[in-house]
C-alpha cells in the first residue's frame, strides 16, 4: 500500500513508512485502552464493546479511502484510539467464568485471535487491487479502481457491522452493577451475583490502588516480558527465515514464512483449546506457568540451530549462489526448496513456541485473581493491555536493531542476538518465580 501511495521512490524506505503505519495503532491504543477499561467499569461492558466495533468499522473504512500517507496514518490512529475491546472482552470472560471452567474459556480467546490473524491477511491480500484480481467483476466498478484497498476494508467494516448487530441482539451485560438477573445464563456457577457485595465500589477503584497491589505488579511484569518475547520472536524468526544462507539465515520466501506461521498458529490454537484444560486442571497454575516459561530459552536457542541445519542441508550450488549475493535478499525460492529435515526442524521449533503460548491464558487467570476488586476488572485488564501494548511496541524495534547489528558487524560471529534473547528469556523465568501462588490473598 505504501508503494501505491507514492510516499517514496526508494524501495529501501518502504519498510520505514510501513512501520509507521503499523506502529501508530499500538501507540494510540497504549494511551487509550486503559480509559476504555475504566469506562466499562462505569457504564457496562456491552456499550464499550459496541463502541469499539463501531470504531473498528469506521476507521477501517476510512483506511480504505486513504489516498495519502498521512490519511492512512490518521485512520490507523483512530483505529488504535477507538479500539479498547481487548481489555473489555477479557473482563467479560473473567466475569462469566470461575475456577471450574476458566481453563476451558481462556484458550478460546487465543483461538479467536489467531483465527482473525489468519483470515485478516487473506481478506486483505485477496481482495486488494480488484482491477487486477477481479477484472470481470469488482474490477469494473470505478470506485474500487480509484481506491484499490477499499474492497477489503469495506468487507472488514461489513463484518464489524454484523458483529454490532449480533452484539446488540444477543450479548448480555456482565458488569455487576449493570447486569439484570432476568434471562441471564452464565458459564460460571457464581455468575455476576457473586460480586453483588462489591457493586458499591464499581468505577471507584483508582489506578494507583490497582497498581499498588503487591500481587498484581509481578503479574504485570511477567505479562510485559511475555509479550516482549512473543513479538520479538515473531520479528526475529521472519528476519532469520528471510535472510540468505550466507548471513546465517534460512533463505526462505515470504510466502513460505507466512504459511508456516499461519498454519502453526491455527493448529497450535486448536491443540491448546484441547490440551490446556487437561493440563491446567491437573496441576498448580503458578507451577505450570513457571514450567512453560522455560520453553522460551529453548525456542530462541533453536533459531541458530535452524540456521546450521539450513546450511548443512543446502546444496553446494545454492550455497554458492547465496554467497555471491551477499545481501539481505533471499535466493529465489524456485531454486531453493527447503529440505524435509529443515521443515521438520522449523515445525518442531514452532510447536514448542505454541506450547509456550499457553502462558497467555494462565496470565489472564493471574490478572483476574490479582485484581484488587472484582468490580475493577475493566481497569485492571486495561492496565494489563496497556502494559502489553508497550511491550509490543518495544520488542520489534529492539530485536530487529540487535539482529541487524549482530549480522552487520559480525558480533560474536553474528550470534549476539541469540545470546541476548536467551538472557531475556531466563529473566522471564526468574520473574515468574515472584508470582504468588494464592493471588486472591
């Protein structure tokens, strides 16, 4: 899209401008998501979720109408500022579940997220530029020729409208001070009525009071490190996979990388939905979380091993071509089909990654249990999501910079990035030791 907006004539600068468009969403969300969570503690979960969907639909449609770079930036800024649904939806799940069934409910959040992350790029990639992709149908409509990205954005906006209608018709309020007993059916045996003694406090818990919770601070620190490690891996894995063999990469094509990540995400989420409840029901949550954090050092240690396998299994001709290029452009994928051994190794690495992602439902349980007041769940989850936005903003910039410096200056033979990420991974495990077992106390 940046190329079509004619922001720059230099291909090397496209990544910079694309990064601005992508990161502005997280930056705006960082400064607003906490306030959306607090608002939901006052007026209810349902109206804030509906407002968030309206914001998604409107900002996405405006994004499709963008004909200048700054209009695209404004549209993405609106999307980030108006989207506080993540914190509110987590609050809803916390309110309609209890200890008997939250192991079944929280993995569904991960499944829905990964499903959206898979379907979204498919909609964007297949429906963009209808003049070229659908010359006999949508390509005949002049509006879509003038705005080549309007069709996928309009489709997404339509999905948001459908979600708004479904929400208005079927979603039932869960905030204790707003919920009505008539017709309510909860997943939890307790339901919102378990919070009735705290209704008087709704919306009155300050951010300072939430932050002062000795149980919550270690949880938020762990959540920050978890999000940092996750986004760092996503970025550095793509950089490694796309880099040529001569620079210690895997020399894979973008299509192969995207397919591997999308497929592993969907399969991993489905497995997590089935596996997590069984494991979580049979062990202590904190002990399980600490064990899962030990998978992150394994994941990052596996990346240089993948590099070694790629060079070991590559043909001499392919190595010669890669060494002659000497830049960050991978060898043509038609000339460099990966060996089954490399793909098996990549699959094993991504499988361990998806197991490590089971830290997320556990973190949601910890945040719910560490909340100083059940009526302040929106504010608490809002604070946690602001923490996550900060980590997701810092992680990609940090890891991409260190990766580039490691390869450019051959620091520790180009492996400095892996040593640093191993240290941060072990810091994550050390931080997990500070989570209290009985957070409700």
